[in-house]
């Protein structure tokens, strides 16, 4: 086998491994972004621990077939970049969606969320969810509310008794 074919096989294997290991994968069309904008986007994604790469569509299609997500192939037309996140499901969708709002040239095409192919609408809905920390703070405030209300009621009763006694 020639070295060129071996290199292509290695790249397909690399993409397949990333697709299988990722909890969230987002495919975007980056045509029209300037080099500075792409660099800014890469920096934001890197800081969040997200791998952002450009692969040939033919190799990505083979990798998607090997990973068992052939439905993704419909979105693999034109120049694409792919964001892979092995840890945070929401982060790539949130970063890419926010960036797309500021830069019209960036277009979200599809995604794979925990092994299931997602539409653009599903990716955008995922991006609108609060962060994990935000959800935890909401849960904490919900858990604290009954205790806070009990304390306020107890204080009100104590103040009322003081007024009656005076």
C-alpha cells in the first residue's frame, strides 16, 4: 500500500476515534470568516477544551460510516470544520452559536450529541441551555427556598409576639 493511502487511513481512523470519544460534535461552515475571526474562534474553543479541525469531507464521511452515524454525511458538503468535545456536551454548541450570532459567515450545519445526529435547531436549543454551573445554582436556590421561607415565617411570628407582649 502506498504511503498516501496509509496516511488517509490513519486520518480516517483519527476522525472515527474522535467521533466515538466525543459527547458533542458540531459541524460548521466557516466560509467568509477572516483569518483573525477563525483564530479568535479557535482560541475560544481551545480554552473550553474543544478540538476544532478541518478535514476532507470524503474522509469524514468514511469515519462517520465507521462510527455508525451515517446520517451526518448529509451535512458534509462544502468546506466544513468540526468541533469535538470529549467532556462538555453544551460548550461547543454554546460557543459556536454565540460566535455565529456575532459573525453571520459562520453557519452551524449539524451535530452529534452523545452518539445521536442532531439538526441545526437541536444544536441551537442545546446552546440556549444554561451552563452546568448555572443549572447547579438554580437547583441550589430551589433547595434553599423552603428553608428561607421557614426562617422568614418564624421571624415574622417572633416579631408579632414581641409586638403583642409590648
